[in-house]
C-alpha cells in the first residue's frame, strides 16, 4: 500500500523516506541507502519488520554474499564473451555498432553488451549466374547482331569489413556488375568472336574485378565461364544456313589455294623449261645459220673457180639429201614408156628383219666391214647415175 493512500493511518504523515510531511528539509542519504538495501534484501528472501521498515531475517545480506553474487555474474558475463573463429572465416568486431577490428581464426573474446561479433566466411566459394532469364541472356554485339549467352562467375570474400559495411547486398551487386561487364565486352565484339568465345570470359572477369574494387565490395573473382553462346532460337535456322554458307566459302577458298600452290610451281617450271628450250633453239638456229653463211661464202669462192662443176655437185648433194629421206624410188628410162617402181621401204624392212634375226649374218657384216662399205658406195654411185639419166 502506498504511503499516502487512504487507510494508511499509521504512516500517512510520513513520506517514503520516513520523514514528517511538515519537514521541508532534504531526505537523508543514509536513509536512502538503507532503504535500497532493504529492498534488495527482500528480493533475496528477507522478511518484513513490524514498524514499516524492512530488514533481513538473518540480520541483512553480508558483504561476502554480495561479492560472491557479483563474481558469479562477472564470470558468466566473461564466459559469454568467448567465441571461436574457425578456419576459412573472419570475425568482424563492432563496438557500439561501429567497426573496431577483424579477428583471425582461433579463440577470441569480446566484452558483451559493449561489442558484438559477425562471422564472415572468406574461403567459401560462391557463384552467380547471368543469362538464366531470357531478358538477361540476349545481348547486342558490335555488328548489330543479337546473341544468347549464359555466364557464370565464382567468387569469394577477400575483405570482410567491406563485405559487411560498404554495400547493402553484395550478392545483388555482383550479379548486376557481372551483367553490366558482360554486356560491355559483348558490345565491343563481333558476333562470330562471341560465338567462338574468343577471350570474352577473360576480359569480362578483368572488367568485373575493376568494378567490384571500385565499389569496395570486398569480393574477389576466382573464375569466370562462358557456358553458352549462340544465336537466339527465333533466328537459329537462318543463322545456321548463313554459318554453313560461310564454312563452304572458306572451304572452297582453301581448296583453291591448295590447287594454286600445286599448279603454280608446275606452271613456272614448265615456263622456265620452255624458255630454256626456246633459247637453246635460238642459239642453235643462229649457229646453224652462221655456219651455213660461212659455208656458202667458201662455196662462192669455189663456184667462181668452176661454176659448172660446182653447180652440178650442189644439185647432186641436194637431191641426195631430199631423196635420202624418201622410201619410194621411181625410175623413168629415157625414150621408154615404162615407169619402174622400186619398193625401197619394203626391201629395207625385210633386210632389217633378216639382219636382226640372223646372228650369223650380223657376224659376217661385223667381220667384213670393207665389203659392206663397198656395197653401200656402189649403191650410192648407181643412184647418182640414175639421177643424171632422169635429168
């Protein structure tokens, strides 16, 4: 019951500190401390005393008991501040909500109610994918074509402080930065280069790391993969036709170059051979013409000495040269009506067969070269005489 409530007749003229209501002086400090002590004692099981004051049933709590309780509470508070940072993690200590320090793996302690700790996994590999949705996958190239790409980034935390306090949602930030970097790299390349995956992943990873460092996200890009790159499904058949035509064009070009590499050296060799033959023929004809001119000059001297004899000799030599290549000989006897035909080619052929097939005949010819020579000379003289008769 409150001190000033109706029915409290015994203490209605006193205030909570035991003073009379008419006393205007300040309350005594000793009385205040004693009253607080009585309240604490009553909390721990103290009894009431009949005069309105409070006292311990056993004469009040001793200082030793109070010290013991304080030590126990202090021990509990101290033990509650112990924490262990495992391998691959970092402890971020906050003091009154402000960053204080970063703790390494191992047992650590912090004063509870003054500091707090957040554990961040720094060695855990995380991943984010771009291109799962159709709106994310379609990108424009430098030659104004559209490609469908799927990209994956693997990353981890390299700075726990920046990871917690610099950006609100690091996972959303890295996905947005990955899409931005990928669109920038794809926008600078032609469609064929993107489809061939020519250093697209490498350049995207480098640009993404620059963006993350600029934003101080505390993230480190470990690996980047361009999982898929192709034309959109709506135009894929037409794109495949164009791609097939380009491949055929390249194949035909390569075949033409291969044929060129084969035929050009042969043609150059033939041209060089023909050039050399022409030069040799030219030299031969010039030499022969020079020799004939020299011979005719010498013959002119002889002709001036004996024109008739020289002219007849020239005629006979010319006819011998002309008729020597002819296999047919016709003899026209003076003042006769009969024309004789001698099949010289058949005679020579049968004679050649007899000479090749008869070893004895060849031995006789080899053993008697003088007779053979005399026979051929006689035949030559007969031909000359017959030519004179024809003339």
